């Protein structure tokens, strides 16, 4: 795929003042890419292996195996719109994103302000095999509330008029990490996957933390490259390359040692 091509949706940057005035995203403020950004059209920076390539396999310690299985169980959970727990998680996401603004319903045009493709986020989830963990990833970002709001409202740096939607970026990042770290395999077949499992064995929230780091890194790359919506795929590729480099650096004993960890705005 061409670096400047994109299967995603772009939105015009909306200020906090717009939201306070009850701004709603109109059709003139959404630009569709060449294909749907969910399902098979999801933009993911995936390395295609050649047929016949030998892939190493790494043995796991019992602790690593148990931690991987628990994470895989999370990945396999499908969002259930009839589940009170899942509904509550979705409401919690809205309350965190737009505190003080009442949500009219779990199906509402209001969700488009967050960058969802339609008025029902659960419909978007059904196009993806990462459904519920994606929602949990968004909520994990709330541990760093300031970064969450900066990313959602695009408050850092000199922004483009047409920005990546928050929800679209979250989908791409979750999908990219699962693929990059080989998390659906019985055991890792890449050095990146094996390295991550060492972090996971030490910290069961390692995936959530890495998600937060990656989201901030992606936004940093976006600003550094002075990107606009047609550059989304190129930014994702640059983000993946940087993350792979940092994870394999000597002396990285935990995720907090990654240079990109410093991008998080913790109090």
C-alpha cells in the first residue's frame, strides 16, 4: 500500500470550545479514506513473511506461559452490547472523554466526536477481532488522564487542519501491537514477542502500558512528520519502526526504560 494511501477516516480538529458549545461532527467534517478503516480495510503495519522463511521459536517459563494465556484470554473476549459490564465500560469511556457532557445513549451521533465511524461504537467493534480489549485499552489510557485529553482533543503541538480520529488511531495501535508482538501464537516466534513476554511476566499490565506509550509515540511522530490525514499509514509505519528499535535496545529491562515512555505526561 502506498505510504500516502489510507484506509481510515479523517476528522477536522475540534477544540474544547467547540465541544462546550455542543458542536456536533457534520458530514462536511469527516473524510473517508479509500476503503473502510475497520475489518479487512484496517490499516495495520504488518510485515509479510516470505513462504519458506524459517521462524525461530522461544521457550517460555511457566510464569510467562501463564501470563500470555491470560492476555490471550483478554484478546479473545468479544464486545457484547447486551452485557451490563461492557455497557458500563463504554459509558466510562464517554465520561472520561467528555466529562460533564451527558451521553444521550450508547447509540448516539455524539460518538462521532470521538472519531468512531458511526453512531454505535459496538458496530465498529464487530468488524474487528480485537473488540473488547480495544475498549479496555482506551480505558487504560485514562491512567494518564492528561495524555488522554491531549490525544483526544489534539492539544499538543502545531496540528494539521485535518487530523487522525482518536478512535481510529486506537484501533490501529491495538491491532498493530497484537500482530507485532505475536500475541496470538502459542509461543512467540520473534525476538520482539519474546522480549515483551519478559516484561509481561514482571508486570501483568505491560500490554496496557505499552499501548499508552505507543499512542503517545504515534502522536509524537505525527507532529514530527507534520502529518495530515493522508500520511496516516506512513506515521503508523514510523511508529512501529521506532517502537521495535526501542524494545530491542540493550539495557531495556522494563517498559519504563523505553525512551518513548518519557512522552507520557504523568503527575
